[in-house]
């Protein structure tokens, strides 16, 4: 019986090692639009995503990250988090408690009051109103 347990254990180790070696097969490096270190990335689907970071760095992609384009932020900077409920509607938050919102895929952003002045490290929305 001990011999069978040893064979089973060896078999399981081989299977686990093999699967962990090849489980990351689909990952590959994407170009960065800047030298900044980003604070957050949010992908709404396999094509559309946003990067937020320090200064006024807010970038978006429509082709799975092959290219990144800058999005005008209206002078707000220091982004820490972003969240989108669809391709057009999303928010970014950052220092001093501000939140900016877009309803046109990041072409323009409007300021929304959070009522606080501390850094907002993470945001989440259920729908366009909440």
C-alpha cells in the first residue's frame, strides 16, 4: 500500500509542476506610453482599458494595449484608481479626494465632489448614478 501512495504522490507532483509551468502561456509584454509608474489599470473588456498614475497621466487603449493614447484630464492629477461600468462611462480618483467622470470614453472629464479631501486609493461604482 505504501508503494501505491508514493506512486500517487509522485504522479500528482509531476502533474502540478507541468500545469504550473504552462499556465501562464498567454502573457506577453505590452509597451508603456510613458516612463511613469502607474497606480492602476482597468480593463473593461479584452480591447478597452485605462491606465492612471502620477501627474496628469491618464491613458486609454482600444486595441488590447498595443497602443496607448493620452486622455485630457482637465488639469487634475495624481490618479490612484479608475473604474468603468462600460466603454464610455468611468471614473478616476486621486489625491485631495477628487473624482473625475467621463461619459464619452475619456474624451472629456468632469469633476465630481467626494466631500472629502483625503486620497481616494480605490473606487467602485454599481451603475452610472452610484
